[in-house]
């Protein structure tokens, strides 16, 4: 096909993902080294002969990693075979101490699953080809200044003077989730990753706050748009004919969208100029928002897979029936709508994380579900988001926030003061609600005090009274403000409005 013909032809983006998920276990997958990294951890101190690949050291499989993998399989409605096994994937890279990675090849622990997600108001379903267990390599640090100082400034690989290797992460349990090439845009990828992370956190096997807990490799190619079938599928022949690039080690949802947007544009520009898209592995430079070539793309045969002789086949036939998983976000969202009468937006906010959903249910057990929804979904989450905080940051203080809802429900404090003063000081100054109320003098005024303030406001503002009787609506609001000022904001504005009307209409 000529360059002119290529330029006139429409091309569609085809993307498949390999998502590496760090599983939350106490120890590494094949040894007893801890997976908990301290803030001041020194490189290469959380290691042993097994995770360093020293001669004679043998791997022992972590049962917790297998349980986590089965939970993922059940959540993705995947097939879990009766027996699975491990292989050696052979390649050399500085962060791989054994020169091979223990992983799973032709007998993964999960295969043929699906995951639904929403993008731009539409529901999409992506097929999961496989999900398998493997060990994480170590980590590398590219340094530019050449001083040898471990605190030296890190840079992208193409600008580094040298590279340091840290094996503390080597052997951390990973689950690699491989999708079919079902994505047709970078925005779909970002929405899928949001949903996948949400499901993993609900399962209790994943912590998104850990550095490097989720890493993405993405394969992207362009195919002629007219080769896509009506159901969105693409023939194997068309996929094979399209050279794809693999973008490695993307570390965030936003980064994935950004990297793939750039890569799709780069490939389109090549095709439109009549050039060939090379099948290669590329690195995403997050600082520049671009991808750079790393090496030619390996093929499966290059890894020389063979069975891991030190680990026997793993029998997992009965695990699916004996391991339970919690209620997942979609099911919980639907239950919240049915059980508590919430609208779709509130139900979505209140199930954004398992911790938020659990806290809402705790509050809704005692107070009106709508009141609980307003305080958790709108007030509390809104103030947390403003401060770039999550509900996990106040995990030990949730009873204090339930107490604030109680004070509002029992009419001991005005909603306005609760929202604008008490809640904010609870977050900013880490104070208990009752302490804020005492310090600020926010106890709700009794009816006698409010009545006195109403009479004083009417007496002191004859012009506003006259305007009210003349039909000017703003006059009443002015008088309400005067009463609120006299009571220090401790009166209920609705009650003040009613009392003023009653007095003015006598």
C-alpha cells in the first residue's frame, strides 16, 4: 500500500495489558523475608540466600500468596484449574539475581476471566486471558551525578551515569493479570485500572499506597479500522500482521493513559509517513510524557521456559470452594441503592473503597441512611479530598466522626456549625467534636435565647421590618442574619426563619 493510501486509511488503536500486582503477604513468595519496608530501610538488607538466588538455596511456596491468587480468580470469575505449576523464565537483567524468574507459563492459576468497568457512562467488559503468580525482581536506581552516594538524584535510564541495584524487593509475591487486546483507547485503560484496583482493595490483598504496588506493561498496535468486526473483535490474522510495541513499567493509572496516548500518536505519525512501526520494547519517561526505545521486543521462545524442578505441582482444586471473598464493589453499590434508598451517585461515592463503605454502614445502623450518606459521602469525603487525605488517614478516629453525626441528629449543634467549624477543626487540629464545641461555644441556643434574639433583631431594625411588610424578600434574610449573629451561629436558621415570620405577621 502506498504512503498516500495509508494516509487516507483510518486506523484503530488496539491495546492489551499486563498488570503486575503486589500481593499483601507478610513474607516473600518463596522465602521467609519480610515484605514490610521501613522508611529508613537500607538497600540489600531484607534478603536471604533464597531471594538472592545463592547456590543451594531452595524455594518454599507462600500459602498466603496462593490464597490471594484464588481470591483474584473468583473475583474475575476465572477458571481455576485442579493443578498448577511453576516455571523458570530465563533472561538476564541486573535486578534478577538468579538470571531467571520463577513464574507460571502454560498452567497459570487463573485463566479465562472477565472484568466489567464503566467508561464515559458506558459499561465495557474486558476478557482476562490469564492471571499467574510470580516473584518480583529487585529494583534499580538510575543515577546521574556519578558520586556513588545512595541519595544521589535519580534520572531516566537514558540519562543515567550508572545504575544501583537493591534486592530488598526481590521475591515479593506478584500476580500478573494479562488481558486480551480488548481496549480501544487509552481512556478505557485508565478506567479499567481504576476498577481493577478497586476490586483488589476490596479483596484485602492489595495496598495501593505501597511504592510500586501496581505496575503496568502495555502492548499497543494500530490496525485498519475497517478490520474491526461489528462486535468489536479482531481476527488473529489482523493482530499478527500489526507490529506492536510494548511500553514497560508504567506506575500509575494516569501514567498509563498518558503513555499510551503518546504511543498511539507516535505510531500514527509513522504510518502516515509510510514508515514501519518497529516491534520493540519502549520505556515511558513520565517526566517528559514520551516513550523511548529500549530494545527489540522479545518473543516467547527467547525466554526458554522450563519447569521449576524445585517446586512440585500445586493442587488447587478445592481452594475455590473453601476460600471466601467479600462483597465486591458493584454488588455493594447495588445493595446500597436497594437497602438504603440511595441514588446512583451517592452509592458510588460510598463504595469507592471498602473502608468508606464499612464506615457508612456503621453510621447508617444508628442514624437515618440519608443523613449518614450526606455526612459521609458529601461532608467528610469532601473535606478529606480537599486536604488530599483518604479515610484510611483517620481510621483510628472514625468513632469521633460518628459522634459528630450524632450531635447533628440529636439537634445539639446546627448543621452549619457542624460542617463549617467542627468538622474542619477535627481534621485540621485533630480535636474531638465535643472539645471543638466547648472551645468555640457552639452549643445550640435554647428556645428562650433564640426568642430573645428575635425580639431584639426586630426592635433594632425597623427599616428591615418595614421592608418585610412591603414585600421585599431580602429583608427577612437580613433579620435572620442578625439573629444568627446575636446567637453566635448556635441557632438553627430554619427555626429562626419561622420564629421571625410568626412575630412579624402578628
